[in-house]
């Protein structure tokens, strides 16, 4: 089993992986990507903020502790290069938000960024079940968040995407445990990540993630301030309500 299979478009932006078991989406909907909205924001910091806000919508809304995404070093039709924007303005833009950023890798052609809520991620790592899973993956049992992130970065650099990555991204622990092979939980279906055991809660969470991004994309498309969206002062940062048909 490939190590990157747990991830989907969260990193590589290849589009939603919608199978028959994934909750239905609006007809004719298409996953908004940054180039769809980049031309709306002329000021470079706002342009960068729009990129970060779109890629971290679920984190801004408080639904996920972190998001992992690649910032490509390429110039788009709008004339902007997100990698160059990040290198010049990244620290300044993130400093105005409740989020923190951790550069996991920088290969020159792109930077792999973990954008996270430090309080949410630290609280998650304090949970006994999470500590047990990370211990099985070789992490020390009593370490602070910076040390955990540093080890995660080393594992990523050495082996590609570590199987425990789902913990950092807020995926259900049963799915992480099933993917890591730590328990005999049957594979159920493929959503944005591999789902094990009872699928309903995982699919509902995946739909909540999708709704967060869709709402952020809609706000940015309408001209909402990217800085306000990223700091949590926009209406888009309210947790979306997902209809449960059960």
C-alpha cells in the first residue's frame, strides 16, 4: 500500500475523488482552485492570503486542526507566482492570523506547508489514543508540539508521506488506525481519504470539509477580504451545517 494513498486533493489539488459512497454534491459544481480567484486581488499580500484562506478553509473554521498543501513555484496567467509570494510575504500574512505555518519541505519547485491552529493541534496530540498511535509510529510519548512537527518533517523527508499524517489532518482515528494496519478494521469506501469501518461519520466529516472550502471559495469569489477570511473575521469561518438524511 502506497504511503500517499491516505491523501487526496488536500495536497496535490487534483480534484475531488467522488465515488458512489461519497455524499452527493451540487450538480455542475467544480472544485474552485486558486487561479479561479487570483485575479480579484491585486495587492500581493491579499493575493497570498486568498491562496492560504482557500487551502486552509476547514482550519480557519475550526473543523480541522491543520491542512497540508503544496505552494507551487510557477507563474499563473494572472502573473502571480504563489511560491514567490509566500517567500516574500508568508510570515507577515500568517502573523496576523490565529494560525501558524510549518514548512515541511522546500524543493525549490514547491514548498509543502502545514498550516495549523497550534491550540487545536496541541490539544489533539494530548489525547491518549493519539499518543498511543504516534508511539507505535516511533514518536516519543512525552513531547511538545514543535518536536512532534520536527519528527513528522523528518519522516516525510525520509519516507514520503507517513501513514500517521491523517492524525494531523483531523481524520477519524479509526480510519488512521485502519490505514496504518494497527487494527483489523475493514476498508469500507474511498472518500477524500480511505475510510474504514462504519462510514457514515467519516463521510459526514468529509462533506463538512468540502462545505468549508466551498463557502470560502464563494466568499472570495464575491470579493471578500482574504485577510479577514484568513483571520476568521469573515462569515465564511462559521462552521457549516451539513444535512444528515439519516
